[in-house]
C-alpha cells in the first residue's frame, strides 16, 4: 500500500550576505557560454583558444567568462603545453574543473531547489530553479536521482533508471554485481548490507515508491518511519534516512 508525505521546507532568514552570495553563484552559472565551458573541460583541461573554438565565442569573450569562473573558484588553472604546430609548441594556461566539480554544483542547486527552500526574494527562488534546469539540460538531461548528504560519500549522485533499485551498503565478501543499484560505503554502518537490502525503490505508473526491507535501523521519510514492507510514494525534495545516528545515510530525492 502506498501513502504520500509532505514536502520538506527549510526556512531561510532574510540574510543579505547569504542572498548576495547566492545571487552571485546563480549569475555565474546562469550563462549558457559558461556552462558550455564547464562541459568542455569536464574531463580534459583546455586553453582559451581551444575553448573559444568549442563554444563558438571570441577569444576575448571566452577569456572573460573563464576569468569569472576562475575568480569564483569554480575552475582551476595550471601550466600546460598547447598542441604542436608548424611553429612548435609553447606554454599556455589550461583550465580544468576541480575533482567532483560538476557533482558539487548539482548538489548545491539540488539542496537549494529540491528542499523547497523558502527565500523571501521569490525572484531569487525562481532563479535557483531556472539554473538547476539549465545545468541539467546542458550536462545530462533531466534525470531523477538520489543525492547522498553527509559522511564519506557526501555529494554522490545516484541516477534512477531502473524499475527496481536496491539500496544498501557494500558487502566486502560478495562477488555479485550490484552496479545498477544504490550501494553506499561500508562506513555507513547503520545501513543494512545490499545483499539483504535496507530499502527498495520501485518505479510504477510514473511514480517512485520506497519500502523498508525489514532493516534493523529502519527507513525514515522526512523523519517519519516507514512501516516495514509497506510502500510510500516519494516526492521531490523528500529526505530519506537509512537508519539513525552517526553511521546512518541521508539521501535527498531529486525528481525531474
């Protein structure tokens, strides 16, 4: 039997410093050219000329966008060598993402958007949603997912693409392939091992449902415990807690 829950809301005080920083963060990511730059260097560092060719923007304009991303700390710069030509090779600055850069940006936007944050400036709240959608379309298209918050795997994004998905922690001795399921680190000791899953996700009639699989620590949606083996419909922004305490795992639901 499936039931539904209320969406989690986080109230944010009208802190002008926070709102200014959030506005600047959104302005940086709200440019299609900057997003194309980020996508271009997602896996391979590149110099300004290469980025200019790939984004279809002038050298001067590309450099302005790169400098903006660099000052904001979204990307990094390091010395490199350009591709050899008839004139030989020479040193250039090459730009790349920090490890986990895109995942971190997506996580931040998901937190701001999916938790139904109540921001006094409604235009800013709308801008959060717009930038999140723009980033999703540019990089991977709209894909529902769960985002792990806290602990050793903080920020890990688990795309949802299967009709049934097991959720649990690693089994060191298991040789079975669980690559298509959600498997958290063994550091999350309150989570039942994936060979005997903690919880199970199902996709049916356009909805994601979750059930607790007789786990020892329990499964909680927005702080409310699931009755074992009863399914519940997940809503965008729901918070799933696998167990309780320091070694539990917390996941945010991001539905597209």
